[in-house]
C-alpha cells in the first residue's frame, strides 16, 4: 500500500526518477548500437539476471502475493520487449524512443486510475496532455508528406505498442513492489525471471545467428544490462514513495537524453521540430510533479 508522501520521500522519488531517466536512455542506446536488437535485448536481460543473482541471498523470499504479482508482470514485460525490438529495428532512436516513452505516462495514468485507484490533480493532467501533444509532433511526417505515406509508419505503430507495454508493466510493477514483503524482493526476483521469455524467444528465432551476434556485440548488451538494473531498480523503488504516474513521468524525461544520444553517437537526424517537441514533452512531464 502506498503511504502518504512526505517532503523527503517525494524528493528522493524525484531524484530516483531522474536518475532512472538518464540510465534508461543510455541502456537503450547500448542496445541500439548492437548488430541485432533482439539479441541485444536478450543479452541485456540475461546480464541483468546474472549481475543481480547474489542479491537474492540477502532479500526476503517472495510470498504468495509476490509470486502472483510476478506472474502478471512477466508477460507485460515480454509484450513491451517484443514491441520495443520491432520499433527500434524499424526506426531511428531519436524518433521511436520519444514516442514509445512519451506516450507511456498518459496511458500509465489512465491504467493506474482504473486499476490502482490512483488519482492525479488537474495540473498533472495538463502536463500529461502537453506531453502527449509533443509526442504527436514527433510522429508527424516531413512537410508535404501525407500521414498514410509516412516512411516510418510501421516503426511508429510498434512504438505506440511499446508505450502500451510500458503502461502495463508500470501498473503491474507498482502493485508488485507494494505487496511484496520488501520492495527489494520484487525488484530482485523480477530481474531474475525477466530474461526467461525474451531469451527463449531469441533462441527460437535467432538460433543460427545468435552465437555470432553475441560474440560480436555482447559488450553492448552487458553494459545495457548493468544500466537496466540501475534504471529500473531506481524506478521500482520510487513506486513505493509516490504515485505510479508521477514516477513514470519523471522516468520518461529520458526522451530528451535519448534524442541527444541518438544524435551524438548514432548519427540520428535531430532537427528543430524534434528539439522543440522534446523540450515540450519533458516540460509537460515535469509539470506533473506540481500540485497535489
């Protein structure tokens, strides 16, 4: 159960959310730099499980409600990962990442309202609407191109699917850390189990090329795995301190960092419209933190 936030807990949650945003952007850039996005994602999840394994000996074992919460969270994470892989294979990081992460807070807020009975003040909804409008501007095609002729149409559809996955796992994980005997129990065991579905899928569809891809780009996946622990662990703990939608909004300011990283390190185009949209998106998400 979420306790009434204090000034100290709110400040800690904000710091955790922003830290999660930076590391989330870096983790996804590491996966994007690999030769195979699916393999990179599988390496990320497997590396995270290996790195966090020792922590399982220092946290309470999951009880029945925690196992039930994990059983709900795992399919949500797998759906998110499949959509994420498809989006990143088809579009630039600086295009698909803002759409998939920027649309997630509004969907998360709606899901949290319906499933967790978490309500937000009017100012927070204003921030969400502004952020969603910014996301829409990212999705617009170049001037003179009709929407139905959008060259990145499929990438954007997968990015929106990813946003749905983010909303689903945010709500599932928020419930999980709150019902667990200790928040760290859910965090550790989620990382321990999360690799199973995506790695099994990668083995099934990349069986012939998997070893080659791992040998060439395993470092990117391993780095992303370590960053994933830091990023998602911080967000999960923040779920115990403030409302789910607020944590999601803070974490999704990663769109600015991802757009910058994509431009600097991956050669993505980053025109004036994307700069303005990223700033408006981040501003709308930050606006959510004010007013109670």
